[in-house]
């Protein structure tokens, strides 16, 4: 059964089907909220806010119109607004991406130095993302971590597709700029180490 069919059935009174609809999106929404809350050390609230998101969606399901957005886009919008509202309540202006389940893992055969380098790089990337303005961070999380397309991100952030592309371009440029000193320093260090072994 498609999302549209489920929603029609739920609107017609088969409310028990809402749990099936939740099951399709719960993990994604929970992961998205975790990313949104992690930098403010509020990730423990992710499950509560996920439940709140689905409750709000259920209460407003009668007003959901597929011509305006897909159900998943509408749900991400509710989740984002719920997270932003909580962050404002907690008086924390930082919505950031910190350590998450998405961190690439070094292969088991990797030597300890390689694992350390990978962890160091991931930490630097997370710090760079944490410093981005909220809309750039949200766009980047939705694109790179949630794998949403430009149109979906535009709907969630209430932006045009070209604005989303611009946000992503500026976010990536900012991260590259923040990380340049690290990579220049590492290249110099590697060249120095290479000269010592000759």
C-alpha cells in the first residue's frame, strides 16, 4: 500500500493503519532529529520529539494535501519545526551535527594510525558543519545524511530549489575553507616526514 493509499484509509477512519505509516518513517525522522539536536547536547530528547512529530502529524493529517508536498517532506518539515522550537525553548541557538551513527568506520585491517587519521578528519568535518548557519546545516544534513532531493529540501526549508543549491554550495565552500589549513599543515608535515626517511 502506498503512502497515499494509507493516508486515504486513515482519513476514512482506519486509524490503526497510522502505525504502519509511522513504521515507514520512524527511523529516518529519529536520525534526522538526532542530527539536529546533537550539537546542543539535546540528543536524548530525539525520541520524545520523534513521538511529538508523529503526534502532530496525526493531529494535522486531515489538512495534509499531496498536491503541496509528499508525506515524507511534510513530516520532515514538522520534525524540523519541532526541533527548532525545542532548541529555542532550551535557549540554545546551535543546531549542529556532531558524532552520529553515520560516521564512516575504518576497515578492520586499517592500521591504528589510519584509524586515528580518519577519526581526526571526521571530527574536523563535524566541527566545520557545527559552525555553519542553521539553514546551511539543515540543508547539508537533509542532502548528505538523509539523501533527500533538492525539491524535498526546498519544501522542508521553505526555500526555492535554486536557494537550496546556493545554501549547499555555500555550506560546502565554508567547510572546505575551514578545513584548508588542516590539509595544508598535513601536507607539509607529510613532506617533512618523507624528507627525514630519505
